[in-house]
C-alpha cells in the first residue's frame, strides 16, 4: 500500500507493507484524513521513516478477528495514535465509530482529535452546561471552533474570543464574539484556552469563583501566574488537558460527535479539502495560519 512517510527530506507518499491488524483491530481503507497543529511539531521531530496520522475516516475492509466492532463495508471515523495517513490503517475497535449515512468522510475526518478535545474539555465544566457561561479562546481554530458549537448545542451562553476578523460564522451560530479575552464581559463557569501565552492570564481573569479554566494550547510560551491572580476568582481551578492521557477510549465520544453532525447540531469547518498528493501545500497552509478550520486530505 501507499502511505505518508516522514524523513529528513520531508513527508511524502511511499510504498510500505500493508498493516497486519491485531485481533482487536479492524482494517480500514482510509478515504480521508485531517491534519492537526500538534502534528506539525511531530513532523519536525520524528524524521526517521515515521508514519504520521491520527484523524482518519474510511471503510472497514476487514472486521476485527475477535468479533468486536463493525462489519466489513461499514463507514467509520477513528482516532489512531499514528500511521493513519495511509491507504490502509489497522484500528483498535474501541478507537472508531460507525458513521451515520448523513456524514461524509471529509466531514468525519475533521472530527477526531479536535472534536474529542473540544467535547471532553467541555465536560470539565462540571456537567450540565444549560444556561452556564462559557468562554472559548482561539475560537476560529479547529478545537475552539468545534467547542463553541458544542457548548451552544449544550445550551450554554457562549462567548468566543477570536483574533480572526472573519467571525460572522461564530455570530451566526449564536456566540457572542470578542477579539480579546480582556473585553469579554462578566465571569464564566468554564473558560477554555486554546491560544496559550498571555491568553492564559487573561483567561484566568474571566473565571467565576469555583469555575474551571482549561489549559489546552500547545503553545510553548509560558505565562507567570500567582495566587493574587485568584482574587475575585476564589476557588477556581486550572485543569491541564492532554488528549493522549484521556482515560476513556475514543469510540463512544466519536459516535456522539458523528451523531451531532448527522443531526445538524455540529458542522465541522473545513478550511481546505484536497488530495493527499497535496500534503505539502496543506502542511504549509496550516503552518502559516492561512486556514480557518481543518485541512482534510482525500486518499485515492
Ligand atoms: N491539549 C490537547 O490535548 C490538545 C489537543 C488538540 C490541540 N491542542 C492544541 O490546542 C491548540 C489549538 O489547536 P487547533 O487544532 O484548534 O489549532 P488551530 O486550528 O491552528 O487553531 C488555533 C487558533 O488559535 C488562535 N491562535 C493561537 N496562536 C495564534 C497565533 N500565533 N497566530 C494566530 N492565531 C493564533 C487562532 O484563533 P483566533 O484567530 O480565533 O484567535 C487559531 O485559529 C494548539 O496549540 C494545539 O496544539 C491541544
């Protein structure tokens, strides 16, 4: 089969051995995959024939030998740890979900890491979000944009922080929009920061007493915070979220995300859909922050 292989010369399509699925793994013909910002750093760091790729959607060509998971022919979305940017991927059945007919593979490929991160960190807000105030930074991004939509779907009163001038989309979806967290009015039960750096301190300043600030950005910029920053935010907690350490397998939450898309309550924003032969262009567009929404690449 063909797969993306990363070397010191960059990432490109190469012929590799077909995957050999374990007993709990389905063999999936990948039809589309998406890029995540964190993968840009991994591509820089792992140049020794590394096989990237976490977010995939496609069709099961061989069901898992242990009888778990969907039958051959099922359309699925999955979060794998690596090697997903390929014609075939071996996927543990608890890491995939069957797609409803209404959800296309390009839409589905946009969901896994960004959608799961958005969904799971919303839950750190402590349960029912109906009527709660939620503030999301980096709201034009893949995670932030998804989270704004999910929070609105959950009945929250959502303020989106975005430095991107084209925020009509966020307004149309029902969010209040500001371009700086400092200008967001009042305090919020849940604040999720996907920008990092100075945004963290500004975000902490918006957390309600006993509320939650989620730190999720992969930014390397550090922010000094001390106890005096909690005056007016007494009892607030800061939770660092690292998706790889999430205790539950992705399958059930992927099914939830796919169901929300099918129901028209979640609409993944696709900034670019192109062939995987244009991988380099997609990586460059993501790295140069020229995209609003996900870069999705189709295979075959
Ligand atoms: N902790 C985890 O488990 C986890 C999982 C997934 C992703 N992440 C991290 O979360 C962050 C968001 O991921 P993503 O996939 O949503 O990335 P993305 O699509 O690139 O979105 C990031 C957004 O942050 C804002 N932003 C931050 N720094 C910026 C800069 N220097 N220049 C311009 N805009 C900047 C922009 O939004 P506005 O224009 O709207 O301000 C941008 O759209 C990344 O740092 C990623 O590595 C963490």
